[in-house]
């Protein structure tokens, strides 16, 4: 998500500064080998460097960081969310097990729905 590896795209189209939460999540995300392998082999990651005005990319409000799973029809999967009811797509460093399970869920859903 934050590397320049295969399948990673960065965009800096609009303007929100990187937060401490974003940096903390970035560190544990990059350091986790299981997540990195799944990202390199199974996901196309888009790292928005600044907030977007696209309503599809902020279905429950604008906050950072957020991780959303988008299916091949370009629909944000509302059934794959993090732990927080007020920020559905937020993951904090201690939420890596939830994120890993959600990544595996996304892979299962894509395989069964195609």
C-alpha cells in the first residue's frame, strides 16, 4: 500500500496531510510479511496521498487512514469493514489481525462471486 511494489499506485490529487495514525498504520502494514505477500500477489492497492472528493471513495465520511475493498465491478464492499462503527474503514495498528482476516474474506468473496 505504501511501497512502490507491483500493483501499487499513489495519487496526490487533493489535500489532506498525513496523520500520525496514518504513519503508525503504515509502519505495521509494511512490516507485516503476510499482508505484503497478499498485497503483491492478490490486490491492486491505491494509496491516496490526499483526500478525494469522489463520494464513492468516502461512503461513510472523509477521514484518514481508511482501507476499503473494492470488487471487480468497482463497488466498495460494505460487508468488509474494520472494528469501528463510527469509521467503518479505519484500521489502527492493533487491528492487523482484523485487516488480515478481511483481506482473506475479500479473496474468498471474489473467488466465489466470479
